[in-house]
């Protein structure tokens, strides 16, 4: 059983103020049914904390990590391939045929903006929070709650700007129906960087903060990642160096993806789930973040003994080196034991030649492998619709590989140092692959980084973004139907129809 989970309490003022998209007229005119004002609401620490908790909730929507997020990124990055029963709107990720009417892309957009609005509600009222007596809430707690809201605002904007480019930049809770135009993406990045700089100073350390909440180290890691995406390698490396040696890799790779070992030594920031806290509104939580959404559907969606909507892409399987134990920790293949089944059946792939023995179970369809990573099959035979396994958004292995990239690509970078970071990942106790020679060229180091990121972070939704920022997508994904326009997603049609400051002429090119 997990402990120290964030309990998401929703007060009516938050429900009223946070059902705003980027700028929907109807939502902007909502009336608070209890007539609460910030002055009357922010009176105690539990009230301040609950307003911050609400901003986390939008990470747990169907439009983000509970469902759409893993389909989007795994299929577009070709970590996953779709089985025949995969829903048509998910197939559109795999072949890049989506348009501005795609429902989940709209939900992704709206989930982020509602999360931003909840964060803005806290940040807007910083003066009221800071005016509370120290006996009510300490200065350290005031700073950390406000910085949690800034961290979350930065995270939501980072999720948006990388997929849509120029977007509305909203830093206050809207009070009119005028709408917001698209702002240059650099202005969005400037806000992200500003928020994360504050958060990296005022948030608490991981070793003292409640599990599941943003920490100083999470803000530092995300800031470094932002700088990396902007190709500001020296700045990124300066942030990552603050974490270097402060974390260690899990000795057992698979422990990163089990419920019982979450928030471990390698974890920097996770999207938390705990199904025992309630899942009653999960399927209705496209973007609001309201209600009981304490489960992710990834287990059921990807599970070979459940819906099995995707399977590991053959190209991903082929990228593993012989003897790389991360392959076994990530996938089920022919001859593996179905350990969560009480009968410990042997998994077989392909078409049964006849009646299936009671000692075996066949992976449906002629597939070479099925997902083990992030699945509950290590302890139960069925996913039962809900999974409490957290999503690792940033972990230390990712940081080490980003450090390698920064060191290799920065002016005057030392390739041997970059190789050392890669070798740390390869030398995880449960992996122990041969170390790479320190004499590799810059091109060879970059190739090694691309390889290591794919196999280390397989099924963790990093591949597509990596290919885009490396300029490799048009080549690697060409056979999937990727076109230059797909570097960005379309601005959702629902946003264009509801936002008077955005028209069809503002749509991303090609859509």
C-alpha cells in the first residue's frame, strides 16, 4: 500500500475558477455558487495546500497521463505498434493522420490549460498567502506552496509549447471573455524558466518533502531539460550538475516500474496514482481533473492478458544489444513465466498449433513480444481496469543521458566525460553491459546517446520528442507517414471556435 499520497480536495471555489480553458466564453462566465473570495478562502494552511493539490489533478486526466499521453507518444515515436483492435483515433497517432478535430489532442490542450489556471489561482493570490501570520503557516511553507504552483505551471506549459509551438500565454485567472492570442514560444519558455528558477530555490528537498509533491530537485531537473530542448547546453549542464551524485540508479532496473518501489533513489518526479483512493470519475475525466481519478489505464490498455491494444514495435526490440537485461525487464517473449498468474503459466507467442495446454498461455495474435514494463503482471494475472503504478516523468538515468548529450554537444565539450555518463547507465548492477571506450568520436558518442535513450527509456514517452529535437523525425518516421507539419500538433478546433483571439489563420502550418 502506498503512503503519503497527495489527497486532492476540491472546494467549490476551485471548481468554479478552474473549469476555464484557454478562453472559453461560457466557462469564463461561471459563477461561484458559494460566493467565496480568495480573501475568505485563504485562511489556513489546509486551504492553501488544497488549492495547490487541485493543480496536480490535471496530470491525472484521460487527456494526459491516465490514458492519451502514453498512446500519443509511444505510437508517434514508434516504441509501440497498434494491434488490429486499436481505436481509430489512436491509429491516427501512428500514421500521423490526426487533424484539429482530434478529441484527445483537444483534451491534452484543455487538461494543460485547466492545470495552468489552477496554478495561476494560487500564484495570483500570493500576496494573500504571504500575509497570513507565520503562526498559521510558516514562511518556508508559503514559499514552497507558491513554488509548487509555479513548477506545475511550468510543466503544463512545457507539455504545450513542445507540441503546439506558439500558444496563448496566460499568467492570471481570466476575468473577461476577450480571449488570448498565441504568444511567441520564446515568451512561453521565458515564463517556464522564470517559474522553475523560483521553484528550484523555494521548493523543499526530496528527502523531506511528502512523496508525490514537486521538490527542489524536480525543478532543477526540469529546468535542465528545458535548457537542453533550447539547445543551451552549458546552462542545462549547470543545472544537471546540481543533481550529479545526489541520486543513484536503482540496482534493479525493473524496480523503477513497480508500485511497491516508487519514489525510490532514482526517482526525481512522478505522476502519482493510488486506485484505493478512488477511480469513480476516471472515464469522465477527459480534461477537468475533478473527481476521483486515482488510476492510470496503461496496464489494461497495453496488457497482453487484457486489451492488448499495442505491442512493442519490432524496431524497438531490435535495438537491444544481446545480453541487455533491460529487454527482459521491459517485455514478455516466448518462454517467459506469467508470474502474476497463480499457475505460473509459460507465455507463448504465435498461433497455437492445437489445444493450449493448461501450463501455457498464448499472447493473442502473432506478436513477437508484449509489454512487461509498467504492467502489474508481476503480481496479478489481470489489470482489472485500473493501475496504481506511477509514471516516472524524470528519473536519474534520464538525467545522466541528458548530461551526456549536453557535454558532447556543447562547445568545447569533452567526449570522454560524456561517455562516462552513458557508461553509468550501462553499468547499473542489474544491467552491467560492457562499457563504451573513451576514444569514441563526437558522432559515435551521439549515436550511442540515441541508442541508450531508446532502450533505457523505452515506453516512457521520450522517443518522439527526442527525434523531433534531434532533427531525425522526418527520416526515422517517414515510413509512418510523418510530414514536416507533424513537428507540431494542430491547434484544437474547439479552441479556435471558443477563443475570439485565435482564428483559422492562426492554425499551425499544414493543418
